[in-house]
C-alpha cells in the first residue's frame, strides 16, 4: 500500500496543481466578461433601441427631399461608398456631369475587363447642391483642373482618402434634416469609446481583486520536484495569457450587436425609412404593364429611380424590368451592349454589399393589389 501511495500521490498532486491553476485563474476573467456584458446591455438600454416601421406600403413616388445618399444612410445608419456611387448617377440625372463608357481600367468584372465610365463635367455652378454633393463635384473639378481624367473607378481609389470626411458630411446632413437624433458616426464612436474604457478598467480590477496565483509548493517540494515547479510556473503564465482574451472574445460580438441597436433614427427618420423600403417593394414587385403606363407618363423614370435602386441593392432588378419598356435611357446606357449593362448592374449590386439585404420581414409588407387598384381609379 505504501508503495502504491508513493506512485499515485505525486500523480494526483501534479493533476490537482495543474487543474487548480486553470480553474482558479479562470474565474476572475469569467466574472469580468459577465460584468462587461451586463454593463453594455444596461448602457444600450439607457440609450434606447431603434424603432422600425410598423407597416411598409409600396411606394410609387420617390421620397421628397430625400437624396439617394441620405436614403442609403437611413437604411443601415451608415454612409458608404455605394451611397457615393449612387450620388454620382444622381448628379448625372440632374445634369451636372456626363457619364461616358470607355475601355480603360478593370473596374467591372466579366468578359470585358477593361470597361469603365468616364466622368465629364457639364455644369460648374454648384449652388443647387448640398454639402456632400458639392464635395464630390469639387473633387471632379479639381482633377479636371490638374488635367486629370476622372473615372468611376477613381471613387474606389483616389477618393478613398476623402471618403471618411464625406461620410461624416452625409451623416451630418441627415441629422440636420431631422432624420437622426445625432450623427451616426458620433454615436458609434461614443459607444466604441465606452466599450474600450470598460476593458481598460476591467483588467486592473481582475489582477487586483482576482487573487490570481497558483498553489505554492513548499520549499521541500520545490527542491525535490524542480520539474513540477517549472511546469507550475509555465501553466500559471500560460493561463493568464490565454484568459486575458476571454473578456474581449466574449463581449466583442455583443458590442457589435448592441452598437447597431442603439437609438438613432427619429420618428421622422423611421417614417422616411419605411418609405424607402416601400420604394424597394415597388422596384421588386411592380408589374410590367403598370411600369409601362408609368413610363408613358414619365419617360425619365429609369434615371430617377436608378440611384435609389443602387443604394437598395436592386439595381439589376430595376434594369431588367425597364429594359424593354418605353423609357428615356441615359446616353451612357444606350452606348453599352446588353452584356456590358449586365456587368455594370451586377457590380453595382455587389457594391451595395450584404447590408442592403437586411430589410423588413415579409409579414410587414402590405399587399400592393389594393393600392394598385386605387391608383387605377385615380388615373
């Protein structure tokens, strides 16, 4: 029996010491992770949650005083490159610029990998534009003054440095118009700073009050078992290193989720958001015969709706529905082949990203039949 105990006891001693390091050191980090999560939830609760449109009706008219960039910002509370591209197409519709298809760079994917769109200035008077539209035009004018040609692909390259400033201008404009309580970028930065401060405060508290450590071997065992003592030290520091990642890994997904859920849109913003989603339903659902009648009354409908279709991620659907109808197409569209048009629409759709795929659930959508019948009676 003594012989057996002499073999088993050191094994159990090593196992117990080894497990005690990991379990004992894990508890403070778990407590910190839970505490940070609860504080984030409470903070988000105080700020409030965004409201959503209760019912979305099919919209047959473009939102008044709501540019494509502002509309795109209302969708996901963020101004992005796709909103800038949509603004360029809207500036072409307004007559400030002209878009000319050329064979130059590799902006569009497909068989023709050298397709691009050249941007020419038509009107230099910018009085009718808002701040971010004027900023885009100033960029184009500046390049032209330097004898540089400007292509649509430049807004993913040369314009990349100015994009952050432009995003702020778009979000500031949306806030100024009353669609947000505060600029979305300021709320995001505030929530991020709060999260970082939580982590900075949490780690000193963990090490101060967590009593991190390991079961000390007595002097005799340290001398008699130097290998075991070294393993103890290594396990201790390894556990500390690994466990420091727990508060970040455990709370970061929650932080991302809550950051997007804080209250931003005003009541006016929610109503406008619902109209934008209703416009998307129109683009997706509209019947060909109805679209033909609308085109007869307004031949420029394709150019008017296209920038909004871009920010909504349904540019290709819109192009497919009107390509055979009697509408007034822009010059750049007429100069393209069917294959090139498909490439452009595909890339505009990809540019919108996955963020445009998250919209209202189908049960929120009002069936358009009754609305269509009402419009028929009016017309």
